[in-house]
C-alpha cells in the first residue's frame, strides 16, 4: 500500500504541509504517517536555567502531535499513523521515507537561529531522500508573495 510521510512541528508551515499531504493520501488511497521529531537540548548553558526534564519535553511533543493529528481536515478513509521520534528532524524524515512513496514538509518551521537554519529540514530532505519530496509553502507566505 502507498505511504506518505509528513513532517510536522506545530508551525503554520507544517500545518499547510499536513493538509496537503492528507489530501494527497486521500487521492492516492495511501497511509498518512505524521511524524513529529523532538530533540533534547544538545548542549547546556551552565549560566542559564537548566532545561526541563526529558520526560517533560517528550510529553509536550506528544501533546503537539496529538493536537496536530486532531486538526487534519477534509479527508475520509485515510489511515493516519502518528509517530513521535527523538532525533534530528531531517535525518528522521529521510529515514522514514526510505520505503515511502513521498515525503511532505513545510517550507518553514520552528527552526533555531531564525534566518540561518529556516528551511534546513526541507533542504536536507530534498537533497538526501530516496523518494520524491514535496515542499509546501505556508498560506501566509504564499499570500505575502502575491
């Protein structure tokens, strides 16, 4: 059976990608795998407050995933699989796409260092995935360009 992987993070861009992927899954009669990737802070600032406990971050990520999956609109008969994975978002999505028909991502999400890393996940997926990758612009961004 066909399978479409969509990366989400709770951002408007990811929401646009999710809605596009859900419609495409409906057209193709494909399973929709909604993937949210979270990371524990890779380094600690000894002068700042400590990061929240790992289980708190994972619980927050799970709550975001549940909310995002609950917001899928306008599709019937699509099997939705929700996956919460700890790791590097770009690498996790490319790995999830190894046996998928397509990976769908938003053009911009919740990246760090705004302006420097925005779009880095989509760029990584486009250059490393073994299946087609669709990069969906957010509606807000599309409106700004017209």
